[in-house]
């Protein structure tokens, strides 16, 4: 446990903090001890510290707290006057905040009695003006003796211990996994799942039955008892299906919540729904954080990538929880960042999933060509993919594909026994509709979504296969040469898939003034999430220079080199009877986006001919519209 005793100079932080630490049997830290000489000189002279003085000092104090949190904990005495500074010190969720509160005259009298301290009493006025009183933690009057104040603090701590710090609603795969992740990190947790007779009974309790040994989890199936079990301000994570279920759950919670409480929607909600919910909850004084979570069951349990957006105050209050459960990037930093305003978190997660759609379909098409055109068995294909993993093609999705292809059942590849009908939950379609709404070319995703739609029509495909009996030509003399070209074709497709995904984010970000940070988004996607890859790690740096992947020198060099290979593979596939919609669209996009003069001039002429829609000319003012009587 970390306890932070804070307040203005002269309120007794060091005295109370040290006495409290002795009573609790944990170390005492005084933030003043970590001030550099330059800070002490300023304060002694009555000069208030600036951010360039305070922030490095607080960051150093935070590092000391991190070390203490790994051991017995500690009590820290620190001014921590405003929320921005307190956020730096939120190194763990298990922090108890104690504000020492006293009127100006009392503090002035105490300062007059203090001897030998570097803090000039003249700074009291500026500190009292700077103090921001939060709506969390304890607020303790300092007009009693230090012993009585400490007794009061410890009494309040005991009352708080009976309450949970955090609540999770929805004990499906993701909700349960995130709950256990939080509990593993020492969070006192309440979990809730609805009660439906004969269908959903005792679901929350079963989580503890299946995972014994968690004494920091309280299960509930009655919503009012669940909410009452939480300390204020209440933080509640919703892990329930997107759509109407989220609205119904929010309506059920509202009468039980107070202004300043926080609702976090961690499901795959449509971002426009999140914007509407944010507006509704803002009217009620409830802080709403729409949060994308990626990583599947394993990621949620061990460390997902987290994309929170919405109310920034709400995010600041739950930031510590999110950071402790998130995956860590290659530098050890949590894969979580504040994405942007209302809806931005869920929008970014939606695009994440659309990139995932494209990646999965590309791998499936490559596998299909290897299996049916080259006639390679799953074990051989797995070995090839494994070699690709040692290159720039390394990714989580390719890694799991290797495991899938090596799974055998009764001496046969399990992949051959799986019905070829791919399901989807909505994020792909939402992304495609958003691309259409904003006029963003998004063919790779469109083809990936349509491929799933076509796969679902198994009956039609079986009948058509028999009726048409189209020839599929298999086998090729130089298998190694084709595999080399296939590898490069796949790499080119991946680059283009990421380009169109981030292009959609760029367009929506600019139109909505979200100021999305693509380098930071790429960073939190380097670990924990489904689309983590070597390429994503490279994008972290690429996006520091440009918001377009295709304008990066390395990308230009790679795509110029791979263009011929991608064209060849697509040509061979189509000529020999194999559909490769995503690979095909990738080469079409590359050829189209690099064509300075497109055939769209003819389309404009046609539109003007039959509908008098007008056109613009390349030899006249760009804003001037023209119409021609084409029959004359």
C-alpha cells in the first residue's frame, strides 16, 4: 500500500506522515528530501517553483514510490497541490490519498513556529491558491493533535478496506480475464453478472469457484449491492456486448451513481454510440470513458493493448488501473494511452479490427495458394511461415497460424475439419461504412469483409462449384521461386493494409479535430493486441515523420521492389482459378494511388452528359465548374 499525505506548506505533512508510517509499520518518504539544491534555493528565497522545477522532482519521487510499491509500501509526504502533479505520482492503483486541511491563519501560525526549514512562509498564499481539492481520498482537519489525526486516518482506512476499488460488469471471456488481471495486481474488486433464471445464474460466483484463492474479489448478481460495494468515486468497467445491452446497463446504473463516478465501456461499441452516451452521461455528471481493448482472452488476462478515449478527467482517475494491467511495449512502457475525446477510443479500436480483418484474409489467401496451387501440406506451410517469422514479416497472427497448421487430430490436420464459414461481429462493417461516409478508399478491408460474407454462403458455393466445374490448374515447376514472390507479395499487401487503415484514422481525426497521435497508437499496438508485429514497431518511428506510410522512403523502396512480385502472384492466382481478393485489391490500390492521371475524367464527363453534374478542367481555375452540351 502507498499512502500519500499532501497539502500546503506548514499543514504538518511530514509530522503526520512519519507518525502514520510508524503506526502502519511501513517506511516513510518525505518528498522534500528529493528536491535538488536549485529548487530549495528558490523556495528559500520565496520564489514559487515552475513546471520545469517541479516535474523532474515529482518524476524522481514517482520512481521511489514504484520501488516502494514492490516491497512493503510507504507513506509519502508531498505537496501534490494539483491533479496534474498527482497524476505523476499515480504509479499504482493501490494509493490512499490524505489531504491535510486547515485554514490560512492556523497554517500561518504553524509556519511562524517552524525553524530551519527551506520553505519560505511567504509561499503559503501561492500554494493555497494552487491547491486543487479532488473528489477522492480522505480530507482530514489538522486542528487536532498529530496522534488524534493519525488515529482518525487509520480508522477511515479500515472503513475503506471493506469497499472495493473497482467494479467489472459482465463475466464473459474478456470481462472475467480482465477482472482476474486486476485482482492479480492487488486491486480490491467487485464483479457482477446479471441473473437470468435458467440461463445465467451465479455466473460471478463461478469465477471464484473456478479460480480459488482470490480474497480480493467480491461477486454479485444484484446490481444495487454491487454498486454499494464500491468506494467513491465509483469506477465501473462494462464488458458486455455492444449495442442496446450497453444502453440498458447504463440506465440501470444511473440511479445508483453520483456525480463524479466513472463508467468505462470496454466492449467493441460503435464510436458514434459512444459519442451519444458521453453526451447523455455528461448531463448527469457521470464521467464516461469509451475504451478499446485488444488482445483476446490471453491478452486480457496477461496484458492487453488499451485505447481509452472520452472524458479526460475520468481517464486520469482510472489511468493507474489501466497501466497496471496493460501489456508492456519493447521499452517496458504500458501499452495504454489517452487516445482522444468522446468516441475516439472506440473508433481507434474499430480501425484496429479492420486492419486485423485485412491481415487475416491476406494470410488466408497466401495459405490457400500454398495448399491448393502449390499442393503443400499444412506442416510444410507451417515451416515456411515459421521462416517468415524470422524476417520483417514477424507478427502475432502469423505466429498463431503456425500453431494452427501444426494441430492434428486423429492423424489428420485439424484445419481440414473446420467449416469454411468465417463469422464477424460488426467492427469490419462499421469501418467500411465509415470509410464510405468520409470518402476514404478502403478496398482491402472491403474485400476482407466481403470474403467473409461470401464464405458464409456455403450452400450457394457448393451448388455453384458443381454447376460451373471451373478448372483449377495446380502445380508449378519452380516452387521456391513462387514462394519467394509470394512472400514479397504478402509483405506489400501488409504495408498497404496498414496504410489504408491509418488513412481512415487520419481523415476522421482531421474532420473531428481529434488530433490522433499515430506514433503513439502504433506504440500501444506493438504488444498485447492482435495486430502486433515487426511492421507495427517500425511504424512507431515512421509516424513521427509523416502520417502516411506510403510517403516514407523505406516504404517506397519496399513497394517499388515488391510491386512486380505482387502483380505476378495475383496474375498467376487468377489465371489458374484461385480467388485472392485482398491481394488483388492491394496491387490495384498501389497502382491506382501511384497513377497521376486516372480515368476519373471520363466518369466526370459521363456524369455531366446524363445528369449535368458539371466538371472542372485542368487547364482552368480549379474552383470553376463547367457543363457541356455533349450532343452538339
